[in-house]
C-alpha cells in the first residue's frame, strides 16, 4: 500500500512486518477491580475509561494491555483512535474491539509509531481499508497490517521523537501562557468595569423592577411551524444575540401576551442552567418572537433609563455580579431532581441598578463600549495566536516524516 502520499527519504514498511498481535487475556474475578481503557479520537491517546468489578463486566474474559503497546479501536480507527498504553494503565483490560500490538523494538520505536498515527492522513488510510456497513465500519487486522510507515533507522527515530516532544512541550507552554493571558485580560476588564460602577454607586439605587416596564420570563415553548419565533437559552450568548430559527406551534403562539413579544432594544437574560445563568444579550429581533421559560425580557423604562445604558450595565462586572449574587445569601436556586440553577423573576426584581442622569448614562455607555472594543481586539489577537498554535502540531508531524525536522 502506498500510504498517504507523504514524500519521505525512508523506505515504507507494512505494519504487518513490524507489529505482533498481543494475545494476553485474563479470566475476570467477580470481586476484583479492573481498570478499563478507551482510545480517544484524533490521536489523543489511550485513557482510563473507568474502574469496575469483574462481576460488572460483561463476559468472563478480557484482553490485557501492557505499557507501550500500540492499541486501536476497530470502530473508531477511521477517526484517529490510535495510541500507546501509558505506564499507569499497564495491566488494564479491554474488549476484543481494542486489539493491542507489540512493536518490534529492534526496528520500530513505539513512540515513533504513535507520532505517525497522530496524523490525520493515517486515519484516512485506516478509513479506506475499514470494512462494514454504515455505523458498523470496522478496521480489521488484515487491513491494519497493510498500512505502511516510513521507517528510518532507530537513532533517527529517537531523534525525531525527541525533537517533536521538545516542540510539543514548547507549544504546551505557549498555550498555558495564552490561557493565563486570557485570565488576566478578563480580570483587567472586570476591574475596569467595577471602576465605572463601583459598589458605592449602588447605595439607595433603584432596582431592575423600578427601571423596566416589563420584567418577565417567557411562558410558551411548544415548538411547531407557526410564523412566531422562539428564543431559547442557546440564543442568549454573553453580549451576543444569536438569531433564532425555532418556531412556536400555532397553539402556543396564540397564548403569548402582546407585552411578551420581544421588541428591538429589549434585554434578554438567561435564567437557568449552570454556565448560562445571568448571560445578557441585546435583542435586535424585528420578527414576531418571544422567549421560552428559561429566558427573561427586561424592557427598559425610557423615561428613566436609556436601553443601551441598562444593557452595558447588566453585561458589565457589577451587573453580572448583581444578577448572580447578593451580599447575603445566594440567588442560585437548585431544582430538585434536575439540579439546574435558576434565576427567578423575584431575584431579578431586586437587582440594584445605578441610574445617573441621561448625559452621564451616555458617557458610561461610551466608556464601556471603548473598553469592550479594546478587549475584543485583544481577544481577536489571542484567537489568531490560538489558530497558529493549533496549526503547529500537524505541520511539525508533516515535516518530521518528510525528513525535514
């Protein structure tokens, strides 16, 4: 088999000449605990699936894997499910869907094979030789043995592995620094927003109920084919509204009160689910739409507050803190059975809102928007860096197996 077309200075050798199938098995003991492994997709290696008593595992026997054996998933080999068994999983058990192989270490370094198998092109080759019907496609040993690998001498294999691992360590360090930078940027943004709206400004401040004409969660969620659109939690991203394509049923649409139809300038607040609670978005919906029970509408009272001002306040650090917490107690509600956090309307009614005169509101809008533009610029640069870091590992592997590293 020609392999993946990579130009390489080394001869290509079928894996069948380099690997020997491991046949080690164990009879399961009912009261003994066994480690089970899985092989993660796209070259992310062999990992612990869990630990179970022998009596909880189907069948009487299981295959045993050993450290530095090469393992693949018959079903997911076409999705890059290959890897080496790490030291901590030596002696773990697998089903027959995870064959294990001992490399001939006089010719092939296991870590060299692992690096080669991380390449997407290797998974593509595995897909071509896999057989079966839809959702039952499997890679069998005969097809796996026909796959080829460029094979330099062992000293060169060791050099390549060491070089790739060194570069991978540097990439991990760069990603860690980028993550730390994200944390610092978020902290700086929050600090800047708290300077715009310090705690002291909330003394005797009106509440969210005082500055809105409508503050209510939606009430209808039955989907259908009406022309009435439905806004759910997933459409309320932090500081971003994702336009919905969902629709209510005709019956549900007929029950929606006119005042709960969203209007351009309404502020949408996510009211449930961990990780979502308190997210706010500016609604620019001009179609007939309403929210389900997990999203609230906060409609500003134009006589006291500018819609843009209420929005930037609620999306800022002070507004977010006040939506999620208060000085005493915790506003998060736990729904028994579902274990979902909830922000109910009574919670929102009590959220304090600093409301200065209209001119000061405009100044705070400008200051907040300028801050967010700077943050968005930093985030854009960070995203560019992330894309570069993501591109490095595939390019490094390509270079390694072309003899260019």
